[in-house]
């Protein structure tokens, strides 16, 4: 059985450039809550963040005292109750944070040290990007892997992207170089409705992560939020004729593309069936 479905796995998401609509970080937070996770390691914010870019947040605690929350990256391990009561989920850990502003090489080395200290066997990255997609259709997701063994086992595609990258790609290369296999799950967020949280995209990423891991996390509340989000965008479109017409164009393009893919799959299946049925008889 694959390390993804039997070993210790780390779910990784970062707020920022890799996280349109906070969809990826939203899905990771659901998993962390489901695991009743505890923070077991964190980076020093002073080392990696520009506080004029990623500003600290002030809030009040239960006693009414002002407190600061600094941007950082934290490593979460499943809570003791989950380890005891749901051992199949106890193998899942979460790395959640804000994309660093500087010293990415040192940051990657520190994260790699956390991964090795916790004896992580495989890593699943969650990301989200803005795209010309309609909010009324299922959120499209893609799964890629730079690991040859995982591609052979699950049929994942190898990413052929070239260009600017975020911290996910930097970490992915560092982990693969260290012999730790990685998988990336990306969701497409409608660019005209990306004000966070885009819970429908978070739900799609969470469902894909469940499928990859062979586990189920509680996502009933997220599903309700996704439904409410879609209804809210529907109402926005109803009050804006230009936006409504644009969404209809996106729907038509999406439906046409899916029809072409379906026809292509059907043709490929027919060719395979023909070749199988017309194989020459084996000689004794």
C-alpha cells in the first residue's frame, strides 16, 4: 500500500500567493480541527517575514487584554484523543502558515527538519489559483506529482509548468531531493468571486485530499458554507446583468470542454475495446 494511504502524511497549505480565496488554507484548517491538533513546532517569524507585508494582528483574549498574533508557520500533530480513538487518522499531520517573505532556502531547510523529526513518509500540498471558471459548476481540481513511483501507482500527471513559483514548489523540490514523495492538489477559484473564504473551493480540495489519503474528515459544516457561498454569488449575479452574461459564457465554455473530454474518453474506450476484441488468437 502507498505511503499516502498507510504512512505518516503531512498536509501543507500556505496563505498568500498559493491560496486564492483562502481555499487551500481553509481546507487544511478543517483537517487540523478534525484532528484536534496541537502545535508541536513553529518557525521564528523574525527570520522569515516582512511585517510591513504580512502584518501582525491584534485581538483581545478572554480576559479583555490586547494580544498580538504574528505571521508564522506551524506544524500540527493530531491530538491525544484522536490518536487513541481514531488511529487511522493519527498518521495525518498539518503544516499551516503564511508564505514567507524572505530566506526561502533557509525556511525550506527548517521545514524539512520538522518533517524528518516527525518521520513523515509523504507530503500533500494544497493550493488554489484564480481562473476563468463559473461558480455554478463543480470546482475543478488537478493532482500532480513529481514522484515517479506515485505517478506509476495512481496515474497522477507530472507538472510541466515553467515560470514563477510559490513556496509550495520550493518545498516540493527540497522534499523530493530528500527522498520524501509529494503530491500537489490545486483548485480553480472563480476570479470574479474570489473574496475569501471561498468555501466551495475548500470543500473540493478537502474531498480530493480525502480520496488521496483514503480517509474521511468531517466536512458537513464546510458543505453548508459552500452552499451558502454559491447562493450569495448567485444573488450578486442576479443584480448585475453584465456579470450574469459573463457567467453564462463561462458555463457554456465549461460544458463544451467537458463534452469534448467525455467524447474523447468514449472514443479511447471504443478503440481499446476494438483492439482487445480483435486480437489474433494465441498460438499453442
